[in-house]
């Protein structure tokens, strides 16, 4: 299925971008938002991948329960620092609200 191949490629690109962006910093003090080869902002890449369908395509589905669980576990402030590196930051920044979470102020995307 060509669409799943596209989703897989997007996930790989997102993971590489997040790892490059988060992994290069010194951390600046303990908030638990350190990156390892499999973790970004307190969540695994696999957990974050659960949200990819909810930000892909013209009419993406609502975020899954697993996506919302990953967002609850993540450091949203940390993820927001890297929103500009996403292909569609507006859709990505809608996810916390759809999961009943408050979007940090610095995450607001102006359209």
C-alpha cells in the first residue's frame, strides 16, 4: 500500500530530525528530556509514531488512544521546541488539545 510506505518514510524523517535536533544539545539542566537513540522528549520514537496517522493527509483521523498516551507521557515543552522542523506543525500542535491536554503557550502555531 503506497500510503503506508509514505507514512513510514515520513516517520523515519521525523525521527531523524528530532534526534538531530534534540541530541545535539547539552540539555541545560535536568528536566528529563534527554535524547537517546530511541527516545525523544521522554517518549520513544515508536510511541510517537502512534500519532503520525493523526497528522498525515488532508483529513487525518482523530489521534488514537496510544497517541494520546504517548503525548501524556512526553515533555510537550521539549517537543514544541522542535515543531518548526515538522512538515505540518499546525496539525501536530492540534494533537494535545484533541487528547485533552493543554498546549504550552510556546507551542502555538500562527497561521
